[in-house]
């Protein structure tokens, strides 16, 4: 009971303390700022599809699409595609490389958007990492 009374009293004091705006302010319409829609579409997505890798030669079988940023090394994870890729293509505008060790180390093979339908035996079913750069 006492608490409520104190609370109401403080609100009343607060209301009194807030200065009331001059009525002349209302005569000037406030112009809302233009929404800046242009910012979002200009931004390029950080992760874009850069590479397609297939388990089988001739771009057949299960396909993995790798999303990343150009120039960034990515490792192939899990059992499906790590050490189990036989063909690959880069997305248009990119050139991709696969390495037979993690972190883009070891023997490497590069291809463009035409791709490689059958990776040479020294990297066939041995690729563990990949990276794409802009053409
Ligand atoms: C590896 O690829 C072959 C096709 O070349 C596929 O049959 C097999 O299931 C794949 N292995 C795994 C673990 O997904």
C-alpha cells in the first residue's frame, strides 16, 4: 500500500519535471528520413557458391556445392566428399583448385568452369581442401 503511494508520487513528480513542448513545434511538419534501401543490394554476399564437386567422374553421382569467399581455403569435411571427389567445376567467373591435403597443402589441381571430368589418379578420390579465385 505504502509502496504504491510512493510510486504514484514519484511518477507525478517526473511528469511535472518533463518540460512541455511549445505549441509552435507542432506547426512544423517533421520530414521522415528517406529509407536507405541502396545499402543492402550493393553488398556482395560473403559466402557464394564457388565450386561444384562430384563423387563420380563425368560430373555424376552426389554433388557438393562449396560456398565461400574467393581466395579462402576450405576443407572438405566428413566422409561423403573428403577423399571422394572425381570431377569438378568452378562457378562462372572463378578458377578453383583442389589439394590432396587439408588446408590447401600438397599436390594441387586447378580447373575453370569447363571443369575436369576425371581428376588425374594422383588426386582422384584424394582431394581434401579447395580454394577458388576470381578469373
Ligand atoms: C564415395 O563415392 C562413391 C562414388 O564414387 C560412392 O558410391 C560412395 O558412397 C562415397 N562414399 C561415401 C562415404 O559417401
